[in-house]
C-alpha cells in the first residue's frame, strides 16, 4: 500500500528541479493518469521502509491507540530541525484498503489554517499544501468515522528538496483502531512513562489573536478579554481537562465566569501529582499590540514523574468557550526534554452552557455534555458560523520554551541547546531571576502602604528598564508589590510562618441580592521549630450582586480585578469591569454600569528620574562596503517634569562590511622605443607598470605592453655597406657595454638589506594594516644616485568583522 501525492504539487516542483524518487517513473505517472478509480489522479508511490527513519513524523495528539467514533483529533505533520518539507499529502484509509474507492477512506479532515493547508481539488478527502514552500509543521483536525469502521491508517507523504518520502510502517504512518464497548472506560490518550533525568524549567507565553479584525461577526466591542490563565505541570495520574471528558466544577467556572479559584483549589488538592501551579494575569482587552503590552506569561517546572502540562483560559464574554492545552507531554522518547512547543489554538466548548453567541444569557446544558472543539457549523447564529463549513480562524497561540535544566541529563540524542544550570529556584522563591540581557536601574524606595489600618494592603517599588540587549528575551515587570499593614500593626503577629498571597475571591454565593464569598491562602513554609501555623488560611465576607432582584433589573457578573494603575508614579486611575449576564425580563434598558474607576497612588515621581523605552534595532551600516557606522535610539517615556534624565538616547558603533573592491591602477605609457632595425621594416614598443594590483573583486589589469610597426630607410647593398653595418654594430655594442658598466657601478653603490618581518596587525578585527621595510645597506653620496631610498610595503590584515 503506497502513500499519495498530488500531481499538481509534482508539476510545480518539476519546474524548479527534476523529480527523483525510488519507485517513480514515466510509466508510473502514465498509469496513474489513466486510472479511472476514485481519486485516481493522486499519484501512488511504491517504496520500502527506511530503518531509523525519524526526520519526519506524523502525530495524533495524545498518541492514542484507539479512537472514539465521531470524536475529533488534532493531527500534526512535522520535520525535526534542521529538516523541512515543501509539499505533503495526508489521507486516512480503512485498514487493508488501497484508496481507489470512495468507501476506502475513513473519517473526515477539518482545515485549521487555510494559508497552510487545503483539500485537493480533484480528491476532496485528502489534504495537501496550499502553496509549495519550505515548512516545518502543519496541523489539521481529523474526525473519526462511525461505529463499525474498524482500524484506520493515517498516512502522509512529503516532498523535501528533490526527494519524495513515503512509508507504510514508519513515522509517517499511524494506525488507530476503533474503541470497543468493553474498553469504553479506558482513556484514549495512553501516555508513556517518562525516562528523562533531572528537571526542566519552561516559560509559557500566551498570544491572543481574537479581535474584531480577525473575527468581525458579532464581535463584542466592550469587555472582550482573556481570563486569568490557570493550569499546572502534573503526572499522567491527574488530568485537569481533556477532549471528550466532562468539565469539573473548576473547569466550568473558568469557562463560564473566567474565575480560576475553584480550579486552583482542585489542582492543589492533587499535590502529590502536581509539581507547579501555572498562573498568569488576565488580558483586557483581548488583543493588544505587543509593543503596548507584553503577552501574559508564566514559568513552571517538570520532572520525570510530573512531565505533562495543561492550562485553560476563558474567551470572554462567551457562554462557556475557552482555549488551552491538555496533557502536553514535555518528555521526549529519547529521554530528554522538549526544547520548544508552539501550538495554535481554537476555541473549545466546555459542555456546561448552551448559549450560541458571545453574550447569550445563561442557559445551563442539561444533562452536561462532553468537552469538544467548536466548529463552523454549530449554529447559524454562532459568531464562527460558515455555511460552507470552512475552518474556524485561530484565536490564540501558545509558546512553551525550555529555559533551564537542572541535574544530570540522560537524553540519548544530545540537545543543541546548552541550558543546564546548577540549580533551579523553587517556583515561589522570591529572588530576582532577571535575564542577563535586561539592564535595570536600582529599585526605588517602597511607597507608603495602601492601607492605613491593620487591614492588609500593598506597597510598591519601581525600577527602570535602561536597556534590553536581546529583544527576543522578555524583560520581567518593572514593578514589585509587597503586602503590608498600617503603622503600628504587627504583620502575622510575629509568626514565623511564610504564607502565600491571598488567592482571588470566589464568586458570590448568590446571583442576586446579598450573599457571601471567600478566599484562601496556603502555607509556603512552616516554622523551623516544627510548630503549627496559627494564622488564618481562609477569609469570608458579605457580597452584594444585583441589589434589585425585580423583573426590571438586569443581572451582572461580579466586578473583575482592578487593572494596573494608569500612572507609573504619583496619582493615576485604575479601572475594573464586569459583564451583563442577562437583560431585564420586562424588556427595559439595562442601566447597570460595567466599568468602575477610582484613583490610585504610586510612589513619588521624583524617585524615578526617567523611564526609557527599549533600544530600537541597530540601523543599517552607513556604507555598503568597508568600515562604517550604525546607530540605535530609544525614547524618553516619562514626562519631562519628573526630573532630569541623563541617560543617553542614541548610541553609535563601528560596523565592518566586506572589503570594497580595489580596481587595478597603472602608470602612464612610456615613450615609444626606437625602431629595432637600422634599415628596412621593424617594430617599436612601449610599456606601463602596475601600481596597484586588483583586490576583492576589483577590475582586472589590462595589457601593459604595446607594439607597433616602424619603417626606416631602405637597406643599401654592396661591400661598402657591409663595412658600415659592421661599424655601426660595433659602436652599438660599445654603447651598451658602457651603459652596463654605469648600471653596475650604481648597483654596487646602492645596496639594500633583505625585507624585515611583517609588523603585528594594527587591530584585532574589523580590518587593520601590517608593514615591512627594506633598508639601504650602502648609500652613495653621488647626486646621480638620489633614487637609492629605503622601501616600505603595506598589506591588510584581520579583515573579519568584530
């Protein structure tokens, strides 16, 4: 059974290079073109399996052995660095079938990214590339066929350079069988044990791409946001959420309300199976340019036992829509740690609310449904609806990048990144882990406590980002907060317990009227003497939501967390938001405010003389070859009245490009010589010397000798003439001998020493100069030898850039 490739892709590739692949021939192409079977124009390639083949791989998310009929699975085709592929074909066949008939194909594919993938125009069950170009990965969804189909073979063929790769039992083929009723309770995501050693630390960065520009249909212009991110690194014995499973109460609260409190509580109850709780701030609004606000990020660690990571964030407002990752395995089969994961995300339905639009009223789903991805055909009123059943545009991207490893590593295939460190700080250790590429000023003094009583408050200090040497490495916050109380109050009554910050308040216990809400914290470090902590770990307070509970009142959510203060120092404003859950039943207008603002105090402005933007990229070199200069700038962000700023706003440095071409340079032509004969026909010559040899691709030297004909008087014949010629020849020889004697006398007087050794290069890089000398050994005092001088030569050295 062979893999399939689209002739269009082959014809495109044939324009740029000959197609060379084992098993392909003109006869094969001709047979494929004449075949009248289903999808007959897909080229079938025959070949043998290559042992140890791991350059390209086809992966079904979770690596399941069984599929549930009707469920959807993410399928990824990828190339290991530094490999790539130009084109590909992806099909799903019933086991034992050739693919010549429509009934041979199993399940259906769903396009995720139309710029990368498309259905074949002449075989709509198969997926291929949109345009032939270099790529390292593609993703699609595959929906499993109905009950009774049996095993399915997912097969891929790829084109890389001039070769077509295909396999029947290798990394480009996956067999997945139907899950029978007896194994209904068995997870369809069997996860292998991890064989990696030591621990690894990762940074998760979340990039929202849900905006009115990308998703214009019914886009909510107010209160659009991503909720706080909540997740953990965990073992395979604990799954936070999964496709095809039911949402827990914590997942429900994240999906419907954007509240991470309950889910964090569920995670911490699994302390033996969890290594790190992953938390990142909410993002209001849902999309902002990266140069305005940094993307939410969080760091976490994994080890051999807890090598999976999961997270969720709510797309708000929405009924119960969210995005996230479930049980992403960061341990490799080679006993190492994954270096980088980049996943594009689509929205999921938590199965707890039946609303179909962003701001649908609460409508609990009874009975609760399983978690599933949203599709473009769910409901005509859905903002993602597409009558043609196209793909849903991606709403977010998550990047998980390994930043450090600790302990002895045992991976079979060595990493190309050396990030092993002596120690990994605990996740909650309060020490500065600022990257070396971020240069800050000193911290300002702490501000006054926000509380003047014995109630808990916060104080703040700031520092200034002076330089960001590597723009690809994000610099942490320039603000630092610390819990505090008013003057005369004793923090924790002198207890030696180290407590975490309070987790955010839970939702109010009622949706209308007065209720209660609570919050909690946990012990980060117990007293060294082994005694118990006596400080409270839970607080409860009254809350009022929707004071009026009449038909003319509208239901709103609780207020969200306060935004950061609008001012970096002095007095500013902060805001918080809430959403309308249900409009008044009597049809009247909803008068409830959805935004609230109040003043906020930051540290005295004089403590921060100036705030600067990061450095811009270096400009182009001022020259196109040789030595030049380049510059970069940054802007003064703080107002001028805050004080003098002595920091430089522009920097310049030398830059060295490849040496400029040096053309050949010649002297002027000499005078023509005398004719080489005393009578009859002869020739004359003239010459010129090379002053500078061509270098670095400069113009080559033209001719240095030219010859032209000359004619002297006719030669006379007879005895007298022979005597005259003999006499002239003798006089000429005498003249030449006298000239030789004169030259030898000159050379005997002007003697030069051998060349000295070359001096050291004047610079270590960027282009320098070396010199050597030939000194006169004996110099004549005669004025006719004034040309007898010391000689000097120069040459370039260390021309490589600094």
